[in-house]
C-alpha cells in the first residue's frame, strides 16, 4: 500500500479515536468544568507513530469535534492551538532526542496544553481564579496522556508493528 494512503488512513482513524476517547471515555472534574480523558495520549502517539503533522491533524480534528459534541464550542480555538503545539513539539523533539531521552519529548509536548487552556480559563472564568482552579487538572491531564502514550509506544516498538517513520 502507498505510504501516503497509509498516512491518510491512520490519521483519519486516529482522529476518530481521539474524538471517542475525548467525548465518550472521560471522567468529569470535581470542580464542575471539563473532564479527564485519554485523547491526549492518542494525539501524542499519532505524532510519534505517524508524524508530527499527522498528530496535529489528529488532535485538531478529534478534540475539536469532541468540544463541539460535549457543548464546549467556545474552547475550539484554544483546542486547535493546544493540540497543534502538543503534537508538533512532541513529534519533532522525539525525532531530535536520542535513546530514552526521546520519551521526554512526550511530556514536554503535552505540557503545552496547560498555558493555552490557561488563557481560555482567564477569559471564560473570571481572571486568575479560573486559571488557578483549572490549570492543575490540565497538568494532570498532560501527565496522564504522556504516560499512556509512552507505554503504548514502548509496547508497540517491542512488536513487529512499525511506525510510518520507520518505513
């Protein structure tokens, strides 16, 4: 199969998986705004397994549709920026770092969702109190997403399944 067709197919499937893991498989936050989900792990995985640009598309499409589906359309512009930065930074750093250090790229990329969403909390939830109430949960979200993506990537590397970047 043509590499471009594989790339498009994987990107579409992973965007759909991001939507499902964000919109349907989530845990509401105790403060009443937002929820924990595994969408970031799929985005980070996509940035490594396919490529950074595909990871960005996976995040933008899947997470934005999830925002719309759950009724948080006002977050879509912030989601676009957050997921773009997350995937591109993680994907390119992963290719730059060597050995086990490459996995730190997942954590660095995931961290970039925090300041982007902090801007949205400042705007939507009344200044710094909104940021302070919500950003710790984003830090936890980023950490969990990076951990799950790390485990998934390490596991797949031990199998015969190869990423598109390995072909």
